[in-house]
């Protein structure tokens, strides 16, 4: 006998909202070092457990554990720590600059600093990253001049993008950082195409693409995975799962049903799920995927599991949609604190040196901001307005030339 | 009658339709619990329930595709695309699907969907939070495109759009959400509170699609505008000292051609104003129509005031934005002819 029941429309809803306590009891945290590490040349079938666990290296005491432990020098770790701390100081100061009316917009990456910094240092200088707006630490790790960032954020006369772009939508080709745009997801396929071009030429460079977990819902994500899989593109595709897409929790992007790393399974490529607040684990995963790509074994999808500790942007107030104590209760801690603890445990760092570094970085950022203010903040200084007519085409056509004349600029 | 800003008026329209029609539902990015990044759906989920107003994945193509499927079933979905700049991933769904479903199935299926989206500049949004894409929709047979310029019209037009059995693109001038804006960016922001069109009746009423409004009567020239540019044009007319008639098109498809022809027939001069870039803009279509239908009344070449043919540049918002000065200059030029 067939029973008929009324259908019911399911609408996902997070476990906690403002007014209730943050609840992360659903987050399963395997012990550091407990996940096996197949060889980077492993067949995809030998990696099928990896999307459903969480690769972690640093334990509670800051000690590196297990087969994913990357062999890093003290210098590399110090560089990583510096880049992450610099990102945080810079974010805090420029966020405040927005509140003071010095810019129109800003976005922080608080809590996600390991996600840009570790890959930036782990990959080669000539590899190309196709970023999201939340991987400033990539640039920090490569020593991109702070003045350039500040001038871009202030849209002033020295803005390297000539006032054409919204603040934080940088482009820095020489630092392996592809041009950002305001529309999410749309560069994920560019990473695949860039890496296919490298393979076409018989080059050695590989590409890395970032996308937010919310933006994996866009067709761009699935299209990129299809092409990466079909052509075994030498690309690393990273999903930053920071739990929130503005006010929408990850369940709205499909996290109720499975993990983001598991998206890889259907495309027949490896998917790694990684503790994104563990600098060493992120490094190790990127190193693994890079070895795979460089060995003509094809693409890897990596889910970087983390938490967006700050608001989405200067336009956002997260207390309207999530409990205020969520960031404090995030079970995977703070990436900067965790790397610091590791360095201390290695006998290679202490509170005093940490405080001294913090002071140095604060001064570096202050100096850069002062320089930017001297040139001018938003509206007080800008590149020559007539330059807004340049750069649409390689050489301008009559419309733009006529309009430039008409404008009187 | 309560005084409302445009956000409140749009919210009132949605609230009214959710209450009246169980088949009406809302979804889009961040519209549910949070109430939308511009607050247009604030409180609707709490008032009407989770399945009447809920968050969508960040997939504009998916949003429009599922809305079409729901519409085909018999629902009346109202979806929000967070910024009109982000409607483009859904373009195929709009052009090849929503716009043609009725025609190709010989009326077996149709897509009674409303796609709301904030558009236009003036908020320092840069290249991807400032565009005015109305012309690309106007070009597509089978889509209606509506653009209000004040709270009263916003509510009445949105209710009409939702009740319409065809797909409607409903573009909301985001710079007008909180107050009228005449392009004089260096003056303090105005509030809707002092504006006659901010008196918004309770309950259901419609402003029919395809009916333009004469905002200012005049004899010397006709100015055609919509959305934010209605207010900018009014300021430009005042600056010019020319007795121009100002028509707010309110919807560009369907287009109230009679009101346009009557006015240009009377004045013999025409200035078209839009914020979108000029080449291939909707002003080109308006100009052709006026030329075809009013040629023997025209005393001077038709003038277009529009954005330049470049992407919307962040730092040069006010160099790019076609403000009252450019409207006044075009009016002066159009008065010289003939
Ligand atoms: C195509 C497109 N649709 C919508 C938006 C509006 N928007 C900007 S950021 C954002 C959330 C993105 O969330 P996620 O991908 O998870 O990245 P996160 O901000 O969390 O880093 C949305 C919806 C956009 N910028 N582009």
C-alpha cells in the first residue's frame, strides 16, 4: 500500500541566533596528528576518507603531531607569524580609518590569517593566486608595500589602481595576486584556466584559487571543478569555510548535507578538509596539493575550516544575526595564538619577543597610514579625474575620447 | 497616511502581498532572518514564517531558476538579487527561460516572478555596486522592467509587479532608499519625511505598469527620466530656468508611449536622462521612438544625458554621475536649436 503524506519544505536554520548561547557542539575535532597522509601521488580512490575528517597538526600544547607535520625552518615560521600579525594590526587600523571617514569601505580577515599566509609562503613566487577579498595575509607574507595598500584603500593620488576600484579589491601581479572584483566566485575558473595554460606551455607554474563557502553555490565553483577534473589542471582549489556568508550560515550553502571538501568526490579529485586556524596544517595541505599538481597528478580541492571572527565588512553588524560570543567559543582557536604557542614550545619564541614584534608591526602600519594620510584620504586626494577614461580598451575609441572632451576634465 | 521612506514602502508592499496571497513567497541572499542588506525584508520572516521569506544560497542563476520553477507550479515568488550588478549570473535564466516560457509553451507554462534588485550609484559602491543594467533587460522581449522614483510609487508598482502574470525586473534606486537625491552630493542628505510622495496609504493599491507620471508640467522642452534621475532632472530643470516638462517613466517596459508623444508633440524638444552609460543605453531607444513619432514636431536634435562609456569608477563617482549641471547644459543646448 502506498501512503501519501503532505510534503514539507525544509528551510535550514543555524543552531544559535542572537539572544542564545553560541553552540559548536556539532563541530567534530579529531586529535592533532590522527589523520593519515597518503602520498601526494596517491590515486583519488585512496583519498576518499579525507574530505570527511579534519587534518590538524598543532595540538593543545602547540606541539606538531603526526604525518602531516611540514618540515619548516624557524625562519619560515617566523615569517608566517609576522604576516598574520601584520594582517591583524593592519585590519584593525584600517577598519578604524573607515569609522573616521577616511575610506568608503573595508573588510577584515580576522581569524582567517593562516589561510592566506601559509599558502603564500608554501608556494613558489611565480605561482599565481586567484584570491578572495579575505586573503590579505597572502600579500603580507610576500612583503607587498603597506603604502600601496593604504593608498588603494584611500583611493588617493598614489592609488596603484588609480581610484577605479572599491577599497581592498587589490591587484598585485608581481606578488602572484590576481585582480579582485566585487562579484564573488567569478575568478575560480580563471585559476583553472591559468594553470591549464601553464600545462599547455609545458611550464612549471601552478595556480591556487580561493572561494568562500557561501560562494560555492555559484555555478562558477562547479564549472571550475569540472574543467579542473576533465583537464587534470595543475591547480589547488580552496574553499574558505568561515561559517558565515554575510548573515547566511554555511547550511544555506549546503553544509547540512555534507562537507565542502566532499564536493571533490563527485569530480573524482582528492578533497582535503583542513583546520584553517592551524598554520602548519594549512601549509601541509597546500604542500601536498602542490606536489600533486607539479607531478601532473591534477587538481585538489581543499576546505579550510575556520571562522569569520569579525563582521562581513564595514557595512555589517553581525550581532544582528549570530550570538555575540560565537567568535570566543570557536573550538579551533585563534591562528596567531596557536602559531605563537608552537614557536614557544619549540623554544624559538617568548612573550617578550612577541610583544616587541607587535610593537614593530604597529609602528610599520602607523607609518604607512600616516604616509597615506599625507597623500590624502578618500575625496581629499585622487588621481587625475581624466584618467578615469583610460584603460577600458588597450587604445580608447572615439566614444571615450569625445566624452573626455565633453566632460571638461 | 503614514510617511515612509522607500525601504519601508517596499517592505509594506511585500508585507501586504504575503498577508493576502498564500502563494506569494520571498527568497534571496540574506533576506530571511536578517532582513536583507538594505533592510527591505526586515521583519517579514518573523511575521509570516520561515517558509514565506528565507535565505537563498549565493547563486543568482539558482535563485531565478527555482523562482521560475515555482512560478510554473503556480506560486508567485518575489526574489531579491542583492545588487543589480549581481544579476548577470542569472542572465540566461531571465533571457532564455523566464522571458520565453509563455511563448514557447503556447501558454501552458509561464513565470509570474518578480525580481527585485537595488541598482544605481551614489553610494561609493565602485564598479560592482553601482551599475544601472535596465537597457539589457529592456532589450529582451518578454521581460518587464520597472523603476520607481519615490515611496508611493514604489509600493504601488511593486504590488502591481507581483500581481502581474509575467516576469518583472523591479529595479530599486538604492540612492533613493532613505531620501530623495538630486545629484548635489555636497549638500546634506535629504529625507523623505518632507516629500509629498512619501505619504504611503495602508493596504493594497497599485500603480499600473506602463503608466508614466508627469512630475512637472512645462511648455519649453520635455525631459524623460526614471529612478534617481527624476530628482536629478528636476534639479537640472530648476538650475536651467527653462520651463521644461518632466516625465517619470516609472516602467520602461511596458512603456507609456502616449504620455511621451503628447509631451514632445507639445514642447518640440526632448532631453533624455539616465545614469547608465550612454552607448546602447535605454536613451537610444527613447530617442529613436521620439524621432519616429514626433519628427515633424521636433525643433532641435534630441539630447541624451547619461553615464560615460566606462565602468563606474570608485574615486570619481561625482565626475561620472550625470548630475544637474549636465542636465541643465543639455536643456540649454536643446533650446538653442530651431
Ligand atoms: C555574484 C555576487 N553575488 C552576491 C554578492 C554579494 N555578496 C558579497 S560577499 C557575499 C558573501 C560571500 O560569502 P562567502 O563566499 O562565504 O565569503 P566570506 O564573505 O564569508 O569570506 C555576498 C552574498 C556578490 N558580491 N557577488
